[in-house]
């Protein structure tokens, strides 16, 4: 991949992260950006990958919550409610310093 292609991919991933109102760019954003690349998609299709299913599966990982939900007394209940009503699994992010 050329530097130009990589720069385009990173910009696309940043845009996707912003669309989801995420403060950070995660690997899922980069992977979704890669799924917008015709060259990458063609390679996956050659391996028999169902692109629509893959894109849907990756988007399932894009619901994140941080300290507000993590520290709320009913945080787990909220996560369960969102999942049961929408099918969206919220991933609560925990950071630690080693």
C-alpha cells in the first residue's frame, strides 16, 4: 500500500469514528474503512467472505461506553435494556495503567 492509500484509509476511519461520535479511532473503524476499499473487498470476496455480513458484524462492536455508564449504579441494567430493545451490544471500555 502506498502512503497515499494509507492516508486515505486513516482519514476514512477518522470520519467513521466521528460519525459514531467516538472520541477515539478503534480497529473497528479502520476495518470498516477497509471495507470501503474496492481492492480490499475484492480480496475478501475471492476468499468467499460475505461482505454485508462482515460489515454488519463489525458494526455490532461500535457501541462503546466509558465512565458515565461504567460508574452508574444501573450501568449493567442499561446495557441489558439497550441489547434487549435494539439488539445493540454496548461495550463498556475499561482502561488501566500497568
